[in-house]
């Protein structure tokens, strides 16, 4: 589905006068409406500019796949060399690698992808398309009635 740009602009001077007259607005109400309208139009303009500056989706997907492959190769190599790493890596490097692979380890342990809590871009895109936002919180409870492993957050349109 291709999106079409829609021009959003303030009403013409004549249309503005008609709005004020038809709704019988006081000068204070007119001033408030003008400020709210100007602010909304400026916000829409900033947001549309942000969307125009986003990289191409195909490029993002290619880079993400390369990054995922590199992290997978690093995880595999770490697994093969786990007994030797303490002898050839500088101090605290193993801790750094462990922190870097936290989401990979959780995904592998849970058998599903675990996404970090950076939802800003997805929320912005949903707002741009007019999708409704629903926020659900749940705990993934493992079998055998143990304590929940992960608190998760998901956004659906």
C-alpha cells in the first residue's frame, strides 16, 4: 500500500472568518483556537519531516540481517572458545561481551525473540498511519509454576 502525501494547512482567511462567525467564538476563543491549530500544524510538519529523513526500509532490513549474522557468529565463537577466553582477552572483556549478548541469551533460553523496550519508532509510525495504540503488559510464566522469567511489553495496532 502506497502512502500519499496530504497537504495539511490552516484555513484561508475567508474560511477562518466563517469558522469564527459560525461557531460564535469570542476573541479569546479565537486566539486559543488559532494557537492550538498553529501548534498542531507545526507538530505535524516536524513529524512528517522526521519520517522523510528515515532511511530506506530495504537498507534497514539488510543492515539488521548483517548485524544479526555477525552477532550469531560472535556467539558461536564465544561458545567454542569459552574455556580459553580468559587467557587471551583483556580484563572485563568477558563481562562486556556477556552484557552485549543479553538479549540473544534471553531469546535462546525462552525460545523466542526478546525485544528491548525501545518502542518510540514503532509508536511514531503507528501514529503516522492513524493506527490505534493498545498497550498490553504480561508476564511469561514458565511451566512448573516457577516465578516469571521476563516481564514483557507489546504494542499492537
